C-alpha cells in the first residue's frame, strides 16, 4: 500500500470490482510515538490506493473508526461532524476518510472491535464505545459488503450497543481489572459510541425481502 507500483500491479493483475481497504497502522498508543509511520501508512497509503482505484473506476470500502469523533457526547450518527480528534491515530484515519470520499464510488464503514477473549489484563470502565467482539461484528461487515449495491449511503456505522470497555471485557475475561482511561499513555475519548440505526434498518429490510 505504501509502495505505489505494488498497488497498480496488484489491481492490474486481479481487476477487482471492489477493494476492501482495511490495512492500517492501528496501534493507537504507538501512533503517538511514531507519527511518521502512522501518517505514511494511513494517509499516504490510502492516497496511493485511492489514486489507483480512481484510475480504474473501482469501488472502495474503507474500514474506519469511531475515534473520528471527539467523544464528548456519544451516540454519533453518520452525518455528525467529526472531531476534534483525541489522538494521532484518529487524526490519520479522519484524513484518510476524506481521501476516500474523493472517489465517486465508495463506502466508509465506521466500526470498533476486539478479538475474544479480551486480550488485556485491564479494561477502562470510563471509556464508552460501541465496540463488539470480532466474531459478532465481522459477519455484519461482511453482510454489508455482500449487499453493497443495496447500501444507499456513503458512510455507515456497523458496531454493537453502547458499552464500557470494562463491561465488554468482563464478558470474555471475568478477572479483568477495571481501570481509568486516565491511566492510558494516549488520550482517549470518553464516549465515542456510534448510532447504528441506519445499519439496523437496512438489515431488517434485507431480512424481510
Ligand atoms: N481494532 C479496532 O477496534 C478498530 C476500530 C475501528 C477501525 N479499525 C480499523 O480496522 C482495520 C484493521 O484493524 P486491526 O485492529 O485488525 O489492526 P491490525 O491487526 O494491525 O491490521 C492491520 C493490517 O494492516 C496491514 N498493513 C499495515 N501496514 C501496511 C502497509 N503499508 N501495506 C499493506 N498492509 C499494511 C497489516 O499487515 P501486516 O500484519 O502484514 O503488517 C495488518 O494486516 C484498520 O483499518 C483499523 O484502522 C480497527
């Protein structure tokens, strides 16, 4: 992705109708220490991909994040104004979103997920998101991509119900220790829960067909 000839060559070889762009520098704390690497991967890499996709008229699905929002109130809808972002990773994903939006054919999916069981010894009880476990949210994203032609939006929130990181962690790791996001080495938003009503309505429509 950060080597433009590789992208051009891969797209020429495989001629995909749709590119699912999930590649990223996704280490939120690491991004504060290594901003250059984060920017190069998330922004320059996305720009490279977008340029090649535009030339070939391809559809791009971009996997983005709830962190594009400030976290002051939660329940964010797709058309809510993003920012101000709380950390560098979030900044890079927001800028990358805007690059993807220059394409005539695109879908930005904002989500949040963790592998199960909860991979850390601690979880923040004052960090609210719509994070879900991967085995729940990945099939939902796959369903949206399978029905891409029937998605009448350019941005879509696909995630779980609002929960604290601690509540989510306890479901798969009962001995997890509750902590405060103030203990994190990187600034984290208080509540970036996503309003997923557009997605839930779409799913209902498809189920009823
Ligand atoms: N985890 C979350 O809660 C969350 C929330 C919202 C959105 N997202 C987004 O979801 C996507 C996947 O995240 P994840 O948490 O699963 O992270 P991850 O496990 O670190 O996956 C990132 C992927 O990007 C690839 N990658 C990194 N640099 C690349 C480059 N220069 N060229 C090509 N591929 C590159 C990595 O490949 P290698 O392993 O080979 O380096 C890896 O497969 C990301 O776009 C992330 O921003 C994640």
